[in-house]
């Protein structure tokens, strides 16, 4: 755990004690629990199965293990009807598939929640909707809960883990960015203690002190599902953790694990591959017993349909990015077709789950308790060497531009964090990832303040809103020269004025630092800049 903290998030306070205990256990006798094979594999009977959601219905082609026939479904009428899963026959079991949250525990809301997908609150609502159908469901997550490192990422990781417990996930995969967190932070979530059960992580080739099962068998709805997971070799270089996190080649790991899993005589075998599409397909060709390969590869939206993997009778399912979609796979065992699949966008048709909104509120409260100092977000000098003075100073001379700014959303950007227009019960004005584009004087992409930039509501009233200096640069030298607070000659005065000017082309680039694909996806479309510029032209 990096650095000292005034307020310690979630269950992190136990981490150091856990690590100390584990270090004391290293090298224990063969009778020690850490040496027990139960940590290497597990068979679970689910007598009271949990039930969950689904998405865009498709036809898949898979191997029927009881015959030489293939299963196909030619009716794609449900492909674009995201509620079509409710009309399915009751499956023997259903897999609920999510992943690659990438830190997006909720849509940012900057362009309106109706225009954005994803978030735990919607995921839970969808999950509850399907549970009401009474299906036996196995929720699976493909990992990469965070995208950054640092204390805020750690708090977000633990908050997500609490959510996955509440949603009763049954297997979770490691993504490379999860493993870039400190070992202690991960250990808190996998170490069994009296307070909270360890999360059901699974991996054939990621080992953390023998705590991670290499495969898992679930008995659900009278069927046996064999599950294992790998972290693709292309991701290994990004993983930290040092000696505490041991990685092996995915293929070599499956060479060991597959015979053990195959001997379990399951009705369905599933490989969870946090790997590229190409590596996921190659593993499916080598280990042909997996009917389903779920991949964290690919960019953007996941495919509507499972893809047949050439040279095998397996199919590949993508999860997409940023937790914007969920997928459901219905397994029908002895019936034809054996599989039904649907992809669902987590959009505004799914209402917010009160339980997840409560967790989001707790997350924001923790950020407030930590403060910028506790989050170790130390201000950095702006590259110009100048200081921020606030939009009010600019308005003293640039009156017309200031009047235009006051009528734009930029001037109210900070206020929308204090009382958000949507999900208003969760203020976000202590969240660095929100502050960076909603106040003046922060590094947009680094999510940290510049020296003399915004600090808080009380100390930085002059820096409310997304002000002039965010695009034109800090104005201290320019203002001092214009007000004759600093003596400069004509050449120096003109130079300072030129430094503050921004061409329209450079403005486009500056705007996209906040209006990026994550927060303002329409902004990247052709001619969007010109349309937006008309609203703020000055």
C-alpha cells in the first residue's frame, strides 16, 4: 500500500495484517492449509442457484457432445430486441457475462445519462430483472475493473468488489490493470476472513500465494459447468506485483489444467480468456473441449452474435469495453438449439439500482474524507510557469466573451458536480476524475491540480466552472502586464498577448481533452466541433 493515509478505504486497513500473517505461513508444513489442493481447484454445488440478465438473442453453432450434429438457430428476430430473452424457454442454466469495466463504475453523465451506456447501477437492475424469471444463473466477469493506479483507483477497486459480492458473481477473471494495483490491495479481496467471504477469482496462469483456484466446477440447474481462465501472454508485461504475483504462459497452464478439468465430466466447458481475440481463438484451437470461449479482446461494442472459431466446434463471445454491455448465454443441454445468446446494452431503459447508488455515494464520501492530500494528488507547476487568476479577471477586459461564457454550460460545470442534474443524490465535487474538467486549473487527463488551480469550493470560488484559462492557459503574466502591475515593453506585451491566443484548430484539440470518447462520444464525429463551437463562439 503506497504512502500514508488519513482515512483508509474499505477493507484496506486489514491488508498489512494479512500480509504479515501470510509471510509467517510461507514454508509451513504439508498439512498447512496453504498447501492444500483445494486452493488449486474447487467443485461447488449450488442448491439454491442465483438468477440473472441477458442481451441480444442470436443463433449459435456449437458442438453437441451427445451427437455429431451441430446446433443452429436461424431465427434472428430477437437480434435487435434487447428484451427478447424474456421470451426464451427456461434454460437449464444461463451465464451472465460482463467485464472490462475499466474504471467506469457509472457513465459520467456529462452528455446526459440517456446518451450513455454502462454502470453498476444499471447492471444490477438488469440482473434483478432476469432473476425474476427464475432461471439458474452463473454470473461471470472478465476483469479489468480499473484503468489507473493510485489511491483513488484502489478505492474504486474495493467499491467494485463490494458490488460484485452483492450481485453474487461466481467467477471473476484478472485483467492486467487489476494486477497493477499493489499486491496488498488485491490480497484484501481474496484472503478469507471472518467479515467478508473472498471473491471467487479464477485463473489457470495467475498465482497469488496459492489462493487462486486454477479451475472451478459449478453444479447449477442439474448441470455441471467446468470453468477456467487465463490472462493472455500479451498482457504480462503490463502487470506489476513482483514476486507476489506469478504468471505462466497461458498455453502451458492449460496443458496442466485441462486434463484435470476434463476429468470432471461436465456438461459444458467454458474458457474465460482475458486475451486478444487472436490469442483466444488460438487457445480454442489447441484445447477443443471448450464449447464456449469468452474473450476480453476486441475494441468497442461486442459482436451481436457468438462467432464460430475456425477449425473448431467452439464459439467466441466478446464482452466489449467499459462495462457498457452484458451478455446472456442460455444452455439447453439436450434440446435443440443447445445455446441461445443475447447482447444487452446497459442504457437508460434499466433503472438505477438503489443498492448500487448507495455504494456510489459511499465511494464519493470516501473521496471527500481523503481529500486531495490523502489521495496523494499533489499540485504540479503548469508548463508555462504562470498562475491561474480566474475567469472574473478575464472578464474585466474581455467583457463580450465573458458574457457569452456565462450563458454556456462551461460556467455551470462546477455546480453540476455539487448538485448533479441526474443522480442528484450523489454529489461529485470531491472526485478528481470529475473535477479535472469541471473546474479551472487542473490537468484534464492526469486528473490532478496545477499549482494555483482549483482546490475546493471555499478556497477557489474564483476558479468555478470550466473557465477561460483551461483553454488559453493561466493568465497571471498577461493580466499583470495589461494592468501595469508589471512593467514590460511593447514587444513583451505583444508576446504575452500572443501566448494567450488560441487558433480554432488548436481549440479543437484542446476541447477534445475533455470532450473525449468517454465523456462526449458524439464530439468526435465529423462536423461536431463546428456545431458545438457555434454555441460558445467568442
